């Protein structure tokens, strides 16, 4: 079972795409998960300029790289978020932000995600990775007390905004892989169930498995793979280290990334608390054959060293499963 190892370019958007291609190829990556950021992939140009997509593909080919997925996390965040504020202005293209009127921003973001599906189809990939945003994340503490009607309205709002987007995904034969992540409509096990149900479990909407966010919340990333076996559409590899010592808390205390007073932080792949071998055994068990994408986000380590180290680590985990792995893994899960 040969699964390509790719580099997610979102943390590299400050560099020209050509430079990222050169670096990734030199480190031994098979391809890229291309972010719709910087000059890496521009959705509007992909749809408007006939030569844009062929030029991108030629650029990748010149470095011996392929593309298996594109991502549009930042624009996707604005589809459902409430409030829409200065944070969004800082991450959105000016044409999506416009005059900043919140509902206008949401509608332009939704149209852009639909266009991202069209652009992905032109590029020849069938998966778009991203965020959804959430109208109700602001209520995560559930205090002051929040009624069930308010929470239900958040999932209804999500479905109303995303179903028309997913109609376009269906039309062009592309799937959306939502990254389950704090600040999103689906951020843990139960909210993922609720989100899939809100959409009628339509196949166009699946999941991007990133174990770092599960470890951060004390969830089981291995069990999540098995529980949502038919919805794992893409895999991002990022590690997390927990440092809960009585002072350092899970919520981060409004401290900056890499501040040692945080209770957790993203660290270089293989140096944290993610159960990597068990996770890859679970991916084998569900028959996942898609790309394994390295998302480099260790603020305490030089990324030029870290990204090269990560691909070597991941290659040691991409092993072929025995024929009985699928049945054995699910039997164990059902007994627990």
C-alpha cells in the first residue's frame, strides 16, 4: 500500500511557491498539499486564467512533485464564524473581506469555497481540506448558561450555509475534508457526530484527521479513525506535547505559541504525545490509501530542519498492513 508523503504549504506561504517546491523535493517529499495562500494557489486565477493551472502542474512536475489535495482553511473559517472581526480581516484576501460587513464576508467566503471545489477539479484533485467556522464556538464554556435552542441553531446555520457549497462539490466530483479542530463546528467526537448528522451524512463532507487537536483535548486519535472510518478523507500529521503540571492549563492562558507556560504546544512530529504507530495501524485497518501530509507547526524548532526530519519519521510509519488488520482492529474496538 503505497501512500504518498506530502508537505502542507500553509506554514510556508511567506515563501514563493517555487522555493517551497524546491525545498520539498530536496527533502524527499512526494508532493504537496497546496494551501490557497500567498502565491501557492489562487482560486480566482485558477478559474479565470486558462494557463494558470497547467503552469502550476508543470511547476510541480519540474521538481518531481504531485498534488493530491488543496486546502483553504482561512476562507472556510469565515463561512460560519460569528463574530466576524479584525481576526478575519488579517487572514482573508481583500476581495473576500470587502467592506467587512459580517454577512457579506460570510457569503463571499462561501462562494470562494464553492469555487475552490471547481478549481480543485481543474487541478485534477478530488479533496479540499479546510475549516468551516462556527456560530457557536463562542459558547464552548456553556456559561452564562446557553439554551439547547441556541446550540441547535448553530448546527442549523452550519447546514444552511454548507449544503449549497457541498452541492457544488458534488457537481464537480470533489470532497471536502473538514479539519476537526477547536474553534470549528466539529472539534471533538460528539460535535463531529452532530455536524455529520446536520448535513444528513452526505458523502461530500468528510474529515481531515489531524491527531494534534485530539491529544490537546485528551481525546483518542486512534479510536477516532476507527469510529469515523468511512469519513477519513485526508490525513495531516502534526504532533502535540502536553505539559499539564498544576499551573499550565489546556486552554493555553492566552499565551503565545511556544510560551513554556502553556499547558500544551505543537512540537516536531515524533517528539510529542501522539500515538503514531497505533494511529498508522488504524489507518491501515480502515484501508486509507490517501496522502499523509506533514503540517509543520513547531514554533520552537527551525522549520528547515524540522520538515526534513518529519518526512523521514513518517516514512518509517507508512508500512503495509497484514490482510487481517481491518477485522482485528474493529473487533478490538467493539470489545473495548
